C-alpha cells in the first residue's frame, strides 16, 4: 500500500504543472489594494496612506503621493487605506479611508493633491474611477452607482443597482459601460451616460463575486464559490473554470483571450486561454492573499497582494 502511494505521488509530481516564478518585482510602501498601469508607469494604491508610482522598465519608485492619516474609533492616528486609484491625462484620482467609516477623494494634479470631498459627504465609497476628465463613477458599499461631476461637485445621476452588498465594478475600454459585481453572484451591466441597466448576467456564480474584469467584450469573474466565470455577452456565451479555493482576484489580457486568477491557498495564479480553456501556466512566489491582477500586454502581468511587493510575470 505504501509503495502504491509513493508511486502515485511520484507520478503526480512528474506530471504537475511547474510553477513559474516572477521575472521582476516592485517594492512599495504597504500592502497593495489597487493597481493601474498607464504609459509606462505603475500606480499602486496601498494600505499605508499612499499611492506609489513606479517606472515599469527600471522598477524604480518615481513618486509617492501621500494622503493624511486619520483618527480611528479608539482615538489613535492610523494609516488611511487607499481603496482605489485611477489616472486620466494629468489627473490622478485617489479614494481613501476617512473617519466614521466614510471615504474621501483627492485629485492629484501638477504636484498638488486637492480634496474633492470627505466624510462630510457621508458616502461609503468602495471604488472610484474616471469616466472622463470631469466625471467619476462611484461604487458604494450599499450597491449604489453615482456619476459625479468633479467641477460642479454634484451628481449627474445615481441609482440602486440591487439590494445585495457591492463588491466591484469595471469599465469597458470606451468607459461607456460598467459591469457591477456583488454578493448575489449576478453581474449587472449599466450605461454610464444615464445609469440604465443594459443586461443581467446570472446563474454562473452562485455566491459573492469578489472581482470582475472586462476586456474586448469578454468578462471574467473571481468568485467566492471557487469559480472563475467567462462571459461573452454579445453572443450569450458563458462557462466557468473551477478552483479548489476561494478566487479572490482575476484579470484579463488586453484582447480578452487570456485570463489569470488566484487559484489556490498558496496564492498561486493560474493562466488560461479563454477560447480553448487550455491552461497556459501556473505562477507562484506571492507571499500573501492576492488583491489585484492586471496585464501589461498579452504576455506579461502584475500581481499585487497584502504584501508590499508587486510581482511581474511572463507567460512565455
């Protein structure tokens, strides 16, 4: 019996997909919450009151934009977690934690960081992204979407997506559509001009969807039910890939033909072809729970986690 078990384990190890390691890394200020890649720079939102900006080629830290620390419920001065970051033209959008459980937004431009709104607005914003240089889209924990005019400091429109708790939203390349994920497992696609619901995608994820990505008409999810779902709404196509562990993060290549997801309790990433469903590789070297996966191009992708390190991988 022991001999049979040894042979089985040996065979499993021989045919197991070898783990590929990072080809580079970026060392930041604190655990990584969000990542944006734009024009050769990496913008990393951290839990240490800062957005770290790196040069992609040299791996050097170019700049650190800091937001003020906050007073917590115990009266202590603590770091403000930066929940999301975005970039458009010469503006950087920074969403961070404020007092009393609410959030604040800063706009960084021309080396100045100016407050757009804070806890006085009483908004529990979970994610904020630019729709254009004058408008941002806010996703609230209450699962409301708000189109916010930066200059007028007023709402263009607001809506209640559903009664389920908000998880994530992602914009398409034209920023004309927002795909909203929540604890129901269903996805809702909304028109960003007026908030109108365009489509409901249901019955694939059976529980909370932690993250969602959207590239070239392809949508990928990261599910608590251990499923990564691939949707192609234009042709009403959907299927899922199962994992042995909760899937916390997912990312799509620019073409939508390749997907990467957090696939096990060791914080490894599995990459597969979204058309053939073939596994393209498995990638290791992440020390903590994954928070973000973004592709630089069709071959290279970045992985952020609760660690300070952002790892760079190459599929080939």
